[in-house]
């Protein structure tokens, strides 16, 4: 996960922009989120191993936005965790897959047994032809880390793009005089 922290100067500049033109700030943050998400999605896709192509084709980017007035301290109440009203905007970029085996490809598997369930035996090609077994010991697999490696490789670029985001916001809100 890449988490962006703003320094005090950035926060002061951003707070002034939010107070003056919250719609512009939210618009720029959403544009930044979509652009960043698309770049990260492409990085993950490039690193995804391919057999059938289903996993690679399932990788998608999404954007979650906490609109003005909803970003603030969280409180635990009767109905779970709820945001307390505050002034701010939050943007989360989410890259993922809906394939149920994606975590096994990302993180790998430990050695495990595979047993025939819907047939009397498993069939696979061995050195001497087709082999039938009721169960086999699978040695496990190494994780591909396509998500983790893409995030690690992109962290510097994402952090650098935040400075550009703040500069674009300042230019739109204050006409360059921030």
C-alpha cells in the first residue's frame, strides 16, 4: 500500500484551496486518482503471469472518494465505525481482481495435498505418459507479487505526482499566486 503524507506547508496550502474552492480541489484529486489508478493498473497487468489470460484481464482500478464534509476523525458508535464531519477530501485508488485465485498467485501457496473430488483420480502427464493418482503432494508455489511489486516500483512516481497535484490545485484556485 502506498500512503501519501503531506508536510505542514502542503497541508496549509491545500486547506486554503479547500476553503476557497472545494469543487476544484475535489475535481483535481479525482483526476489524479484516475490517472494514478490507470498507471498502477498497467504496472500490475505487465507483471501478471499468464496462462489463460483470465487473471490479467480481471485486473481493474477503482476510485473511492470521501466527499467534502465527510473526511475527519472516525468514531466507533452503535452502528460501527462512522466518520465525524470534518473539512477535507479523501481519495483512495484501489487496484484488484475478482478472480478467486488471485491471492494465491500474488502470495503463493504452501506445500499441500491435491485430492480427486469429482472423479476417481487426478490425471496428468508424467515422463512415461498419462499418470493417474487419487492424491498428489503439490510442492507449493512462489508468489508472483504482481500487485506488491507494482506498488513498490511506482511509489516514487506516485509521491512525486502529489506535488504536481497540489501545484495544479493552487494554479486553478489562486491563479498561480499561492
